[in-house]
C-alpha cells in the first residue's frame, strides 16, 4: 500500500512507502502521522504483584490473586484492563494510596456505583474491568461480570 499524504495545498497525494500523514497548517500545529492502529500487548499475571504501567493484564492463579495498582496521580489518563483467566475472585487494590483514599469510583446508576479502596472481580473466567485514571481516582469505565467495590 502506498503512503498517503493529505495536506492543505495539494489535497490527497500518494508516494512510495507506507502509512498516512495528515498535514494541515491551518488547524493542526504539527503534522499528524499514523503508521499503525494502536494496540496493547497483554501481560499475564500469575502471582500477586504491583502493577506500574497502564495496559491489559490477565490474572490467573491457583487461588485469588491481589494486584496493587499505581497511584492514580502517577498515571493520569492511563487505561488499565484486567481480565480473569482463572475462576477466582481476584482483587485490585489501591493500597499505595494514603489510607482512607477511595481509589475506585463506580458509575452512579450502574454496578458498581459506589467508591472504595478495593475492587473484586467475580470468580468467573473472562470477567473483566476497564479503569481509567483521572489523576485522583480510577474510574470504572466498563465491566464484564459484576465486580464489587469495597473498603474505605
């Protein structure tokens, strides 16, 4: 596939190479280049551990594991996805935060709707949760299964 460039003066231009470049001096301060669709590798967690970086994680063990997530302030905008690969009630904890910090925030009218310092996945293979850091808390954006938020 040839490289495609879209710009203000020539419109659509094809060149040798690959990728897509949108170059607009009017509305974008610098060219936008996209060489591939973004994706994240999946990291398997087979022991209780501390997670440092945003990403996609599978959790699997012979018993329920505890994943400690980073401080929300250290990963603002960070997206975390956790999926159970074993039928155990795996726990996410924000224990790195100050005691009493309500790390996880559910969505009013949804399940879970409350706030707390621990999030537990149901003991079902494939259950999952997607979280995004707003710099203060981790917001529950989606859940597969019915996770629970607890703790103060």
